[in-house]
């Protein structure tokens, strides 16, 4: 019986799990709970989220990044959540004015001079890419 059923499923182009799922459906839930609202043991409590928010805002007031605040909390032995959780909570904060500015090097360095190579005979100048070589 089982062998003939497998052959029939193979002819139909279905795997056993697909056939089983289609013929033995789960009952629909009346009011399904969205994933974001489901309760599970590792979810941060409201108090833990508030502690993380306080530490992030305290770090921002000192011009310190979220990673620095996270590491400082771990150094103190306070392990409230993962690094990703801290960044997620930082992104959800409404007051972003204290967030430190990212330093850039755009205005600090002068542009590098274009290298000039002069060759008077074959084999004197070598280049790995000829797209930028000027010639007469």
C-alpha cells in the first residue's frame, strides 16, 4: 500500500509532506496573535527596555555610541539584552537629537596628487591597469 502511494505521489509531482499538509489542514485560529505581540521567555520586559533606553540616552549625552554603552553595561556586569536588541531599541527612540555625530574625514584631507610617471624607453614604467595611462 505504502509503495503504491509513493508512486502515485511521485507521478503527481508531490512530496509526501505536501500531500499530507493539503489533506490534513490545521484548524484556523479565531483570533491569531501577531508575532510581534507574542509572549515568550526571552522577550525583554518593559523595565529592561527602559533601563536600556536610559543607558543609551546617557551615552548619547556624553557623545558615546550604542556599542560603547552596551560594552560599558557588560563591564559593569549588567547584561540586559543582545547588542542587536540595543540597536533596535536605539532606532525606536523618538528623541534622536542627542545621538552622536559620526566623524568623517571628508573635510580633513587634501586630495592626493595624481602620480606622474615618465618613461623614455621600453620597460621603464610598469602598470597593472592601462585604463588610466596617458599616451600621445
